[in-house]
C-alpha cells in the first residue's frame, strides 16, 4: 500500500471513529433524557417508583442505584432543562428510603394497597394471582398504591394544618400574655415616676388646708366659706 493510500485509510478510520463517538454521545444524551422523563413521570410520593426499585431492596442497593442515576442525570452533565427537577426528586426519594421511619410508612401504604386490592377482588393471600402476581395484578397494585399514598398525604396535610392552627392560637395567647405583662410593667414604672409629684401635691393640699383652718376660713362640703358664729352673752 502506497503512502497516499495509507493516509486515506487513516483518514477514513479517523472519520469512522469520530462518527462512532458522535453516535455514542448521542445515545448517552438520549438515555439521559429518557431517564429524566421517566423520573418526572413516576409518582413522586412513591420513592421506589422514582428510583425504579422494588420494595424489600437493601440499603446498599438503594445507595448504588441513587449514585448511578444521579451521575447520569446530574444538571451539570446534561443541557436538559428538566434535569434539576428530576435530580431533586431523585435525591428526595433516596432520602425517603434511607430514613427508616419514612420508608416504614411507605412500605405500610404499599402493603395496605395490596390488602385492599385482595379484598376488592375477593381473593385470599393463597390465591394464585396473589402468590404469583401477573403484570395485570402488579399494575392494579401500583394504581391502588397511588390511591393509598394520596389519601395518606391528604391526612398528613390536614393534621399539619390543624397543628399549625393550634400552634397559632397558642402563639397568639402567649403574645397576648407578653403584651399584658409589658403594659403592667409600663404602668407600674409610670406610677413610680409620678410618685414624688403625687406626694408633693398631697403635701401642698394638706398644708394649705391647715393654714386656712388656722385663719378661721372654714369651708363647707360645697367649698363655700362658712360664717363664724358669734358667741352671745
């Protein structure tokens, strides 16, 4: 093979590599977009659905799945404008499953949904479709889980609202008590500040009355001077 042919072959090989690389990048971006779309379409109250996991999975598997997906859809690694929202949902779902109490509540809702579905279909735990559920039963279970989670969220919000209202009433009561104590302190301070003035006024009043009595100016209850009575004889 001549030099020109070798150069041409290398160029063609380079072009092929660049084309393959471009396809790989395009596929990666497609996967990112598809995963972002899946996360946003998943029912956000179901952390298992958001992370694309099944109940009963171990904590270590949850961490691995979260790391894998978060690296895939991280807002810094894709221009997709929906990435930040999807990333936040993914992070919240991971926190829910890694927190024992919140995961227990979610597992309880999922179990309740299964129980309700069995009851509605008049089945038992030994029924074939329950012991080995097919895709139809699984889909119905997921739908029932959504209903149970929505109902649980409504109750939680209602309780929170009632609690906030009670806390608001308690806070207003405390504020009123604080304001009453403040007014009392201000009244006492003002009363103390005018103490000397009141004492001085009283002294002047009593002293003035004593002088008038000494001069023989006696007043009746209406403030009018009474005439002295002359002694006869």
